[in-house]
C-alpha cells in the first residue's frame, strides 16, 4: 500500500523552515540590536571615565602633569572581568602617563581640540573598546590627547546573554506555534474523518448527502463534489433499477404472448388457425430478439465509452458500408434509398468511436424502414464544416408529431400503438432512437428530430465536433 501524504505533515514541513528562517533573521537582528544598545551603555560609561581622567590633566609651571594618585589608578585598572587602560600624551612633551604602547596606530595629535570618540581596537591580542579626545589644558598652549580603553569581555557576555534569551523565547514560541498548529489541524480535519467514517458505513442503498456543515470552508469543495457524486450515483442506480424493471416488463410481454400462442397452437387442430398463430409467434419472437439485441447494443456502447477506445474513422467509408448493408432491405420494402456527401470528393475524417456511430446509423435506418410505407424515400447525407460534421437521415414517411419528439428518445417508448400499426412495426423495442440519442450525447454531439423541408416525414440530424 502506497503511503498517502499527510496534510498535517505537509503543512508542518512548509511551516517549520519559514519559522526557523524567521527565527534566524530575528536572532541576527536581536544580536545586532543587543550589541548596539549594550555598546551605547558601556560607551557612555567609558566616555565618563575619559572625562574623569581628562579632568586630572593639569598645568604646573607651564608643564603638563597628571594628578592621579597611584591608589586611584589601581582602582581604575582593577576589574573582575575586564582590564582598563589609559594613555596621556602631549604635543610637546610626548608621553605623560599610562601605557606607552596603547593605540600606537593613532594619527599625530591634532592642533585643535576634538570631542570624545569611541572605536574598536586590539591591545595585547585582546579586543578592546577605545575612547579618545584631544584637549588644551588651561594655562598652556600645548595639546593633550587622552586615551581610555577597556576589554569587551563583560559587554560581549551581556550581548550573548541577551541574544540567547531572545532566541530561547523564539524557540519556545515556535514550539508553541507547532503545537497550536498541530492541535488546530487535528481539530479542523476531525469533520473530514467523521465524513469518511460516515462513507464507510454507506451501502448502495444509502446515498444520502454528507453533512458538511462543520467541514472547513477550504475542504467544502471536496465534500460538495462527493455529494454531487452521491446524487448522480443515486440517480444512476435509480435509472438502472428502472431500466431493469422496464426491460423485464418489455421482455415479459412478447414472451407471454409467445407462450400463449404456443399453447393455443398445441390445443387446436385447425391448420388455418395454427398458421395465424405461427405468424403471431414469429412477431413476438422477433420483438423479443430485437429487444435483446438493443439491450446488448446499449451495454456494449457503455463499455466502449468507459474504455475510451477511440480511433480514426472515415465518415464517407462508414456511411457507404452502412448504405450497402441496408440497401437490400430497403429494396425488399420498396423504399428508395440514397446517399450523398458535401463536399462530394473530400474525405471526412474524425477521431471517435466507429462502432458506436455504426450502431446509431443502424438504429436510425432500421427505424425509418420499419415505419416508412412502400414507395417512400430514405436519404442519407453527410457534410463537414470547420467546427463540426453533420449527418442526416431523412424520409418522407408518416413522420413523428412534434409533441412526441421529446418522448421517442426515451427508453421503451414506442409511438406505434395506433390501430393502423403494421405487424412489423409492433416488433419495435422502443430503444432504437433512445440508444441513438444517448450515444450521440455521450460522444459530445447533438441529436435533433425535425421534419424535412417538404413538411412530410422525419429528419434526424446528428452533429459531431470536428476535433
């Protein structure tokens, strides 16, 4: 058994990568944001320290001195996590105090004072944050540059803790989202499972529509299609039951008549009466045979359409063969039969079901010959246009009243119950035109009963799409 794809698993497979990508992007933004705000806080403290050290740069006897006790310097440099450094240098004197190798890559001291600025650096193979400012102490024209730096161990740890906290919260939210989606989907598809269980309990006797009032709107088209299918199935089963009942009834009539005439023939000794009864037996057996043949034709047409056995067919050749087949019977009944094409010398090709079209033509010609009196005319004609192929069967017989034309294409309906009905007409099954009409509809064509231009007889027009 092939494993069917899970709707819930498919949704999660599509949702999780998006959520993870969003988490990574959000984590990256959170890290950058944490780094920015942490640096803002620590840089403010670093600048305050720079300002504090700068305030201890004094002028004595026209000399730059750094008035910062050693104990205070040790307190400044001591920290549990980070190390702090400073350097003071003047334009004239050079190094004044602090580490001489701190930030040796700085440009020469500018001639003008400059505000404090902060940047990243590396000192003794450790990442540092450096604050620098240039000032002019009172009482001198010398320029002094003050540098304060500290390592970034604590601030990096704080940035990582903030980013980790945000990521952990996002992972928790993703987990909750997955759980909510899982529970929501299970709850959403519960009505579908209930509908499936309802379908499993159904039999061919129960085709009531599914209750889809609780089914999600997105799944409603499926349940609607299922209900439509159940309705069509119910209609098809009803038609099948009706068809079987009608067929049984139609077969019972000739078989009952056949049995009755046989019993009467056995009980009489008069040769003249036996001959009449044998004629009735022949009519009844012909009708039963005709009905059985039409039922088989109907079953075969349905099977061919289900198999989809389409093939290339030549309408001209098909009608010629049909004409040759029925010509002897037309002559025997003194019916003039003719065949024509438009255009005359062009092949009419079509991809379709040749056997089914032959059955349609046989039924139409048989029906025409059955009801047309001697001396009638029967004309077959085929024409082709860009969009369709038209075939007509036209006779000048008694015709079909307009009120009965919708009825004669129903199964087992026969318009031959008048007192003037001939014995060969009674042998009709009431299926010929019905089968022809049904086949044409299933082939995607049209079946139309009209009357000839002369106003006398019957004209049946078949239209098939040319593609």
